[in-house]
């Protein structure tokens, strides 16, 4: 049974993803620190001193005030939703242009 070009492309992409996953997992020692943690450590190493106050400290007056942990998840979800809306709009717009048969926007005609 001969494979079509699309099937070969899918198999090739899947193989590349598998190989990259295996290499990544083999090279990682289990330390998955985030960039926020690493950046804060580097700033502390070089003696960085903040030149502004924390906005929550200014608003609340409490230097130990922190937002709940769910706030980070909420902001991440909102950011992902905005990105999905933008990408979905452009995919839908291009699909609509192809379906209309023009392939051009109104200003290009």
C-alpha cells in the first residue's frame, strides 16, 4: 500500500516529535525550574535593588500582601484565550476568503 504525501508528512512530523521528546527526557535531570525563579536568582546575585515599590504594597499598605495563587492561573487562561481568538479569527478569515473563491481582500480587488 502506497502512502500519500500527506500521510508521509504526518508520519515524519510524528517521528520528529517522538525523537525530540526522547532526547529532551534523556538530557533533563529532573530540574524544571522556571525562568521567573532563575531571573530572580541572577538579580539577587548581582545586588539588584528595586527602584520602585511593589504596586500591591502601595495599594494595600501591607508589604507582605500577595495575590492568591489562582490569579496566576486566571491571567494565563485569559492570555491563552486572547491568543486563541486572534489565531481563530485569521484562520476563519482565510477560510472564508478561499470559500468565497476570491482569495483577495476587498482592498486588493
